[in-house]
């Protein structure tokens, strides 16, 4: 692997040139746009002590991504230069979703300005870079895939004055122009809590506004970037609902990071107090050794119990299961059947 000798090391990490071999996890590299980023979002902290052998429980096994539908969606994403959260976040459901002809599109590039310790999206400062063709590319992709429901998410773009809200809204409007019968869910950044920027997205023609709280209050800053915040996410969700009541609001919680049952219940209550309509619960899985370790594997029976508690609080739906991610089977969220999941099949 060749390093850029003309560029100083950044925080002691050599920078890989764009034409070199692919950088390893935790390594800095130069993107094709000319700015630096860290592969998988968190810089390496090795060497690591030997870890005891451990196996994921059987209910966390997902099928390897394959099939004609998967290959077709992947070709579409490559052709139109779109990043998908399915790939960037190493989602275990990528094969199932893509073979069903659905995908979550990730806007504004594949490099995030934040470095959450659960997330494997690359981290860097894009210095204002945006793809001006992305709104029409996204709209054309949705059209070609004949999607009736699409989830749009994005990296955090704290380098932009509005956090990318105007670009996000432009993508939504372009999709709706070409695909007037397609419902759009926006899984957005928190826009640093700037409520005017939240309104820009909420007013763009979306059916669902989502912002993930990710974890319980006590674990927020070990887990999320310091610029994120538990109260900030609640404020964003509450304002979105106040601003346009007909837009459904949604959030997601990862389990297995060391939270207690009481903290899960408190977080669900806080989300409901912010008038969040839909919540998803899934198992945290460690993307690389540089990220936070899994503290426990939550059983399918526990996921069913948490779902019952959420529904008792008044959520329209709680999609809850070991492999659930915030956009998993999103179009089925209002079917009131756990999006078709049956956790009993996987045992406890």
C-alpha cells in the first residue's frame, strides 16, 4: 500500500492516496473529491488483546446477499453514483431488501462529518462538496426501480451551513416530480438542532420524517458523536410533528450496548412524549474491532416484550427484532403486525 509522502500525517495516521490499494479499516485516505476521510469512521486503536471465542446466537444469522434482484439493484446504484446505507452500514438485511426491489438511498456522499462509535460510515470533512446531479439521479433510480416507497437517508454534513437540508429537500422534490405515487421517508441528520432546517425537509413532500435517537440517555455520548444529543434528537422529532402533523414521525433504538430495561422504557416514554408515531428496535452489531463492543445479545422473546411495552405507550407501531434496522420493511410499518416479522420462529 502506497502513502502520500507529500502530505503530512494527520493525527499520526498516514494518508493513503486515492490511487492506492483500498484503505484498511481505521486508516485515513484521500477521496476522489480530494478531501481526507477515515475508513469505517473510527480510527484504529489496536493492537487488540486476544478475544475469547464467541459466536452470534442462531437468530442473528442472515442469508448472504445474492440473487438476480440483489445484483440488479447493486448495478443501478453503481450506475447512478449513489451511496446506500445498506452497503455503508453493512446491513445484515441487504440481500432480503434488495432482492425485493427496495433500497435505502444515502444522500450527500458516503463521508460523514461525525464519528459515532457504533457506525461504520467513513468520517471526514467534505468541505462543502455536493453532487449537483444527485437529485435527478435519485429520482431516475426510483423511477427505474418502480419503487412505491423509498427511504432517503444521509450522512451528517456539519460542513454545510444548513446541514444539507436544502439539498435533501431538492432530492425529495425531484423524486416526487418523477414518481408522484411514490411515498418518501426521510431518515435525516439532526441538522445540529436548527429547527428551520428541519422544516425545510418536512415541507418537501415526505410522508415520514425519521431521526434516530440510537440509544438511551446515559449511553448517548459513549455511543454517539459529541455533536449529537439525546435532547436534541427529541426536540427535532417534536418540532417536525408540531410543524406538520400529518407527517408521521419515527425513531430507532439499538439494543445490546449496556442499557437496562428501565432505560429502554424511559427512552420509549420520552419518544412518545415527543409524539413520535413509529419506533424500531434492533440488535447492535459491532461493525469492526475499532467500534464499541456488544454487551449482550437480546433474545427474540425480549424483543417481543419491548414491542408490547411500546404499543402500550401508544405508538402506532413498533417494529422489533434482532435484525431490524430503522429502514427495514419500512413500507410495512403501519400494517400493525411487526412488519411481518415472527420472532417466535427464532427461539429465545
